[in-house]
């Protein structure tokens, strides 16, 4: 009952005021934003580079391990175990270094994407304020707009503002 009364009160307020409402397809907006595309391309290059580095180091380490196996046959069992332990330790260190580099890159990418999302939100807010909107709702996957008139879709307008400001 309480929710019903609140809804009636809100409808009464809305009826008394002319409100300008629009929506943005968040997915379409982000997919069309050039800065996001550039960030993704940058991190794809970095990921590819790290993968090549990992593969190269892995191949070199495997060759070293195979060479050690040949040499280990000529060593005493104790000396071979010592050398094998050193080899294992180096392999673990290499793996940890590569993992740390990958985690660092992921954190940097996430920080850039978080900053980008905040920038987009700021532009949407400014667009709404500058164009007299009471509300701009978010649509797309996980958005709150289940239906909206196409005339209320601000996605392309805001995308143009974002891409124009990014090109400068």
C-alpha cells in the first residue's frame, strides 16, 4: 500500500511538470567510442607481445632443460639433483615474472577502462544538463530501459560528442 501511494504521488508530480527524458544504449555507445577501441587495440598489441615473449622464453627454457637432461647423465646423482633443483627454481622465477607482467598489464588496462567509463558518464551528465534533460536512462545489456521511443535515443548524439572531443 505504501509503495502504491508513493507511485501515485510520483505520478502526480510528473503530471505537474514537463520532464525531458532520453536514454542511451550503453553497449552501442561504448562499442562506437573510438577511445575505447584504441585502448582495446593497445592492450591487444601488448597481450600479443607478452604471449610471444612467453613462448620465446618457454622454448629457450625447454631447450635448456633438454640440454641439462643430456648433461645430467654424465653427473653424479647428487650433482644432478642440485642442478635440477636450480633449474626448477629458475623455471619458477621465470613463470612468476611473466605472471607479474601479465597482472600488471591487466591492472593498467582495468584502470584505463574505469577512467574511460567515468569520462563517458561525465559527458552524458553534461549533455543532459546542457540540453535540459531531467533524466537520461541507460539501455542495452543490463540497462534499465526495456523500451524507448527511437526519438528519445540519445546514443548517436552523445557518441558524436565523445568521439569529437577524443579527436581533439
